[in-house]
């Protein structure tokens, strides 16, 4: 049991660590100030503001969530020159550009 837990922990570290040669990639966890209605979705051009003061404009749409989201937790993924936003309750990452 103990060796299995060590193996799982090691596997998680390997999967979550940044890959070699991509040191500029970063993940920032924060909370969105926005509220999203399930019937409207997140459309291209939506402005997303975070509690840390970052402002992003979405470059993709997402309509795959079923409940209204008020102040969801979001993760900002920086992959090279691209920013992606993962919003809790939305099933996919959304390409976005940073405005500030």
C-alpha cells in the first residue's frame, strides 16, 4: 500500500511538472469576477476579469456548461505566447488574449 502511494505521488509529480524546454509556461489560479449564464455561454469577445486584476478577451466560444456560474474559479495557462483560461464548470480551455 505504501509503495503504491509513493508510485502514485511520483506519477502525479511527473504529469504536473513542466516539460523540459518550456520553462516560460505558467499556471495562475484565481477567481473570475464575471458571472456566466448557461443559456448565453461564453462567446468570442467576452471580457473576463479576475480578482488579481488581469483582464482577458476570449478568442473562442464555449457553450458546454449546464448551470449558471457566478464567480467561478479559473486557471490562466500561459503556453508560449498563448493564454488559455480554464473555468470551473466549463469542460474545455478557452483561448484568450491578455488586455492588461
